[in-house]
């Protein structure tokens, strides 16, 4: 079954555009900008214009138009964009969702190639090795299934035990689907939670009846989430989104009856946005730092004019409590690993005094990793903040109440996310939360410690500034490294580190948890993880390396992935890591190491890494990326690099 898009576009003319993505600005001239993009002589210019247009608030019809323009460009790959092959397997009609996913991908600089499976044929597609799904070789598989199959077999008179038995059987089948999906290309699996489109039979008493459809769907989602957590499957939580926005925003009974559209067309743009957030997060493209304005953002009023007693903050007024709510939300983001910074046109001394002296301030100066308050251009200040934190400018989210400042940053730094704050400060938190800039696919101990680590980095910066030379600074740090093979304890962090690291990343290759598990079980594969400590604190697990024998020579290891956190750049860890890797390789009878450098838009900082370690460039024939370089190191000739790092033990 299923209907072509042409059958649903017409009736959408008068449909509401909710759920609206209100954190995005409205395009001033959508049609004109679209025509300009399509008319561009250079494909790359047209793509950039479409990507810029995709960062605006779009309804279903505008999304379709932009997607058609993208199809006309026929872009297969482009510098600065990450290609992704996504397969969607569904028990409802999903053709109308593909354009939304492609357009939302542009917003995050992903070029998403979407394969939609045959309506209701997901079992057959997974099982048939000759199916178009297998031939597509997806990098990610999304299962968009309805709850009808599960709840249709449950009688309203069923007991809690009978409901649990049915749900357990259905979830067991889902887990089998997940395993099959992984086998098709060993990719990422995303499971959509179930939307509750049922009607009440008992009114409020439904809550007490195990067999009531709403209760069955709720139980199904609970068990689904438990299983997904155990199996490393990502969740697309449409169930919660539909509860938050109201079921009518996501489900249209008429559309379901006409063509089995579970996700209503008007919800397609937000659906696509939610899918691409997961794909981006899995590739390390989520934002890392929340940069906050001060006046009329963190508090009401202007501190320089109104003084400490005159600003509006905290209990006693609705506006003051709204500003306080934003502070509390920011503090929670910090607790989960988001870096906080301040960028304000203000006198730094006066602005910082609010954090120390105002009794209602929830955020404290110690919560802020980079505090920039001056009368300079905010675009330049944002660059300075990114540089100080050693992260990309594209890792920033800038929150400012001023429409003028927001537009200034969008024009000057389009890679910075700038939410379109509503006029009502009470809606600031909802706007920021809905935008999903900080989408996560894991939550590790490293995330919990990130705020502490950046505070400690401030101490290191102070030590660096007081040192007479780099050598003196590194010596004063008294660094040590704990290293060893990947372990199950650190596996989640290893996967996260590899998939989120973009600057020090030799090949930009990403891994699923299952792939890392497989590598850990192989005796011929060398895996190494490195934790850097110094006199100020523990930097955490900050580097990982994977090397396996080449097909031609069992005594030659190829480094297929080497990553390092930007937090420890310039500390000589790359030298000590290579010293350790060479020693480990020699112990296994390896005579040479091969390293590949695959250039991306972000890893130029390590373009000279391998030659700096004694590698010699060799032939690079056969690489799809012509810019890729291949390097070899004869271990018999390797001279250990000097570093200020000592080894204190081996991780187990």
C-alpha cells in the first residue's frame, strides 16, 4: 500500500503547520531564495544556499519544494557534508517522510540517501538477501512500526500477566528485527517508540485496566525502552513527542484511513528533524557548548543601568522566575556534560559581580567555562570562546534576546546555532529544549565529569600563561598516562569518543558498539585506550587507537582509527601514544605500521601527524578519496619520541 506524494500535497494547502519548529527563524523570501539556489551555476553554491534555506522554519509544502530542488541538483557528495545511507522499514506509509529527513539532514550538513522499504514488508525485506534493502547497504536502519499488531491481539479483559506475556513476545520479535538490521551492513539501528492513537473505553479508569489499549501501548513502550537500552538501539521517541504536542499534531485519523499515514503530513518536518538529530549525534555532530547572553536573557533588565538591586530575577515576579528557569535548565545541561559560556556586551567586572552577589542567581561564575563580557563584536567574541575552549565554532549554541544580535551571528557565523527566542521569556526554556541541539546517544562518566574537566582546564591555562616556555609548562603539569586494550567497562566511552571526535581523527571512521565488541574479541587486532592525568586532575579517557593486520601481510598493522580529544591537544600525548603502540606491536611480532590520513573539513590540524612521528609516505592507489595519504613506519627504525608523560600503569 502507500500513496505518492502528489496525492497528499493538494489537500495540505489549508492544513495547520504544527507542530511548528519555532526555534528556527522564518525565511524572508523562501520562493526567491529557492529560485536563486536552483539557478546557481555551480552545484556547490546551490547546495550551500539550500542548506542555508533549510535552517529556516519550513512547513510540509516548503519542505517538499526544497527537497525537489535538492533532487534537481543531484548531489552525491560535497565538501563539508557527510553522506548517510538511511533505510526506513515501516508498517505504515512513510513516503512523505523521506523529503523531511533529507531537508533536515541539510540543516546539519548531512546528505541523507533514504531508502523506504515496501509498505508492511519489513520482515520480508530483512530476510531476503536479494531485496533492495540489502542491496542498498544502509549505514542506519529506522524501524517505524505501529502498535496495532501488538495491541490488536490483547483483549480488553486481559489480566496484567496476559498483557505482559503478549508485550514480551512482541518485543522479543523486535529484538530479532534489530539483530537482522545490524547484519545488513553492521549499521546503526533506530527504533521509533509507539504512538498512542487509541480511544478511551473507561475514561480515567483506563489507568486501572491492564487490557485498556492505552495501557497496553504504555507497557509496550516501557518494555521497548528497556530492551533498546540493553541492545544498544537508539530511540526515536515519537511517542513522547506526540504526548507533548497533542496527538492531533501528529496523527490524522482521516489520513490513516485514506492511506495508512500514521505520521500526519504536517508533522513530517519535525519527524525528519528528530531522525537527523540522532544521526548527527551518532556522528559526533551535536553541539557542545551553550553560550548565554546576560541582560534580558539570564536576568531581566540591564545590569549596567539598573544595578544589582534593579535587575529582575527569581521569585516575586513571573518574569524573574522565567529567567531563573533558564538558569536552572542551563545548570542541568552542564550536569549532563554541556559546556557553559557567556558572551555579553557588558563591563566584565559588573557582570561577574551578579554571579557572586545576587542572592537569586542559580548559576555561579564557577559554572561558566568561558566568560567574555566586553563591548566588542559578539561574532569575534564567539570565535574567541571557541578558541579558548579548544572546540569548533560550529559546536556553539548562542542564546540572545536581541533579534539584531541573533541575525548578526547568523550572517557572520552561520555554523553557530542561534535559536529564535520567543518574545515571552517564559517560553525560553521550551524553545531551547525543543531545538534539540544537544541530542545525545550515550551518557557516560566522562559526560558527568566534563564540567569539572573544563574548570580544571582553566587552571591549566593559568599555569601555561605563567610559564616561561611550553617545555616548562608541560614539565610543571607532571603528566602520566594509563593505557591498555579496550575493556567492556570503558566500551561505551570508547564508542562515544571515536564517534564524536572530528579534529584529531585520522580516518573519520565511525563504529557501532557491536563492531567494537567484535574487535575486542579478536587476538590479532590491537586496541589501545589512553587516560591522561596530571597534577590538576584526571582528563579522562581521551584517546583511542584501533589497528588490524593488513590483508597482504600478517606482520603489518594498519591503524584504521586513531582519535584524541581536543581537550588535550598540545600535551605530547600523541608522542607517548605512538611510543606505546610501537612497543605493543613489537611484542606481537609486527614489523611495520601503516597509517592513513583521510582529510575532512575538520581534521586539518593533524594533516602532518604521521610524518611528525617518523612515518614515510607510500603509494595511495585505490582510495576513493583522492586526497587520502598513506604512511608507513618501519618499527626497526623507530626512534621513541620524547615527552613529559610518564607511565603509571596499564588499564585493565
